[in-house]
C-alpha cells in the first residue's frame, strides 16, 4: 500500500476535519506515493520510536502526537528535535499524526480508556464545535440518484446513529438555459429547458464537507452541480471530547482509584475528593483534561484524566467533582494497541508493529 492509502485508512477512523483548528495533525514527513510494507504505531515520535521503526524496517510511523508542533524556522542539526526530523526524512520514513481528531471520535483515545475501565453505555462527554452538522441539498435526475447517494454517503454523509445512507428525496422540476460555452447533460442550448429532477437531502458533519462535496461533483452527471448548504443547530451525537459511562455498581472513590491505576498501568494516581465517596458515573478525557473541569456535567461523579494542575484541582473540589489524575501518558497510551488492532484489520498486505514508550517520569517517594 502507499503512504496516502494508509493515511486514508486512519482518516476513515478519525477524519482530519474533526481536529481542533489549532492542531497539527496530518502527514509531516514522507511522500504520499511511497510504498509501505510495515507501519509502526506509537504514542509519540521520539528518537527511541524512530529507532524502533528502523529495527522493524518500517516505512511509516502512525502516532497520536504530531511529529512537528511549532513550525521549524531553521534546519540546524544541533537542535535535538530538528535533528530527529532530519534523520527521519533522510531515512525515508513517513510520519502521520492523528491527534485531537482521534480524541473526539468513537473508537479513539477515550473509547480505548473507557474500555479498559469496563464502563457501560459509553457516549461522548463534552460537545465540540467541529461536530456541527449541515444539510446538503442537491437536485438529481432520477436515474442517477442511487450513484449520487452512494457516493456522498460513502464519503461520510448520511450517518444517523447506527444507520448509514440516510437521505430524503422528492420530485420537482428544474429549469436552465445553456449558453454557447455550455455542454449540457440534457436539453437544448439557447432555450429554457424544464427537467424532472429529485430534490436530494442528506446530513453531513461540517468537518466532512470537503470530501462529501468532492464525491458529489464526481458522481453527479451535470456539468454544473447546484447544491445548498444549510447550517443546522444539530451536532453529530457520536462526536465529542472524552467519553462518559457507568460502572456496573457504585464503589468508593478509593477502591475505584486503585482499580484505575491497575487498569491503565499507572505507577501512581493523584486523587481529588474523599476516598469514601461512592462513585458510579465516570467521565474520561485522555491526555490533559483539567481545563475541562468547569464544563463537566453535574451527573458525572468522577473524572479520569491527566495533567491536572493545582487550580483545576481546587475547582473540582469546589464543584464536588472527584478527580483521578493518572498522568498524561497513562491516559493516552492505550490508543497504541487499539489503533494497531484497527490497522491490522484493514491493512492486509502491510505488517503492523507497535512501540510502547517507557515511563518518562521517575517517582521518588522518600
């Protein structure tokens, strides 16, 4: 497979349009047309991950954290990170990052954590602006309706819950007058033509508009495709930051914190709240979720996240929200085996390897 084909497979799980506007996800090194026989999945593209990719003879690294965050102003090899980027490029290894888009989709970072914690009835925790939906309306000759519908729905439109290819159509009459430069699909030049058409409507997440419109124009028989985009108040209910779910039974915060530490492989956890408090409803935000405490629904008993600072902890205490801070890596590293499993199912001719980075921090208790 090519680098671009593997990028497309990752995008099918976590479309780049669902990333936050400030993010740097996407392909950072490599040629989209290069062949890939082995891909390495990692949390972060470190020097050690690069060495692991070379040992695995991988032509591509797919990571959660983008390789390049701040734009490079120089290419000086005495800067460790710049040197890493230069070495990766010289080795011909493509690096692709799926970051905040992988944080907001079902099956992404937070689903992986929720599954580890054995949460039931998992659903998105907090709304995100990139989940806003629009209604796409176009007009199609009846014999071509199926090909247009299939094209836009295969590109990501028409999804409602567990259903795909959801759309609506109704008959009507369209008019047009072709000029001397036109090449009309039907009708005559220089006169007003009337054609029987179907009004075709479908929902699409705003972030998916670009590929859906491209598919519409490619599949539609008309030289000029007329369409409307109607911005809605609706959000895609499957998209959101973090997940929420329930435990099979309520347990004390202390007992749950011990379970979380073991389930997520954290060497220690920090807890805000009385250890005797009983918890049942759980919110999960991978990585750094302390800044979202003010947005937390009152129905959530405890938030599992990482990188909670002192003032966020005070805010949680004031709200009566329990918090379990497992650290940044422990709150994200489970996406590596989950993403690897996803790729193995879809990359039949490509070997998938993983790199699990060691614990960054050392803890001295005495």
